[in-house]
C-alpha cells in the first residue's frame, strides 16, 4: 500500500512525512559501488515543459511506496520538490521509469 505524502504529512510532522524524508536520505547515501534503485512514475496534465506535474509515485528497493502530491500550499510543495530533487539528481541512485514518453 502506498503512503500519501501531501501537505498534512509535512505540516503535522506525521509519520508519513518522516518516513519519506528518511527513505530519500538513506537512498541518496548509496555509493557508486552499490547504487540504490528507485522506480517512479509521474502524473500530470500535458506533462512537458509547459505541462503540470501533479503527483509522483515512488517505489524503493525495500518495498516502500510513496505517492507524492504536488497540489497544496506553495511553500510546503517546495519542500517536497527539494527532497525529490536530491533523489533525482543523485548519481548514486539508478532511476527506473516505465514508458516515460509522457513523463519527460
């Protein structure tokens, strides 16, 4: 079952928000010799440079699944974006995406 990561998860310091941040931090710490893997999919409207990203689903190697919602208060959404940015920019994490034609 997926854990929803939305405004409530961050504003209320919930277990969902804590688990999401901890999981990303753990994966980003992977090494080149033993890279971590994450599977993800993006959902939105007309995904492109001009489209709107609404949600990202992530599945980590340990089976944890998160659905990251990008709707809500800008400052709270920006925190989620910065956490995902660390994950997606890490050279020590292999990113796996299925049928990315509409996700780029």
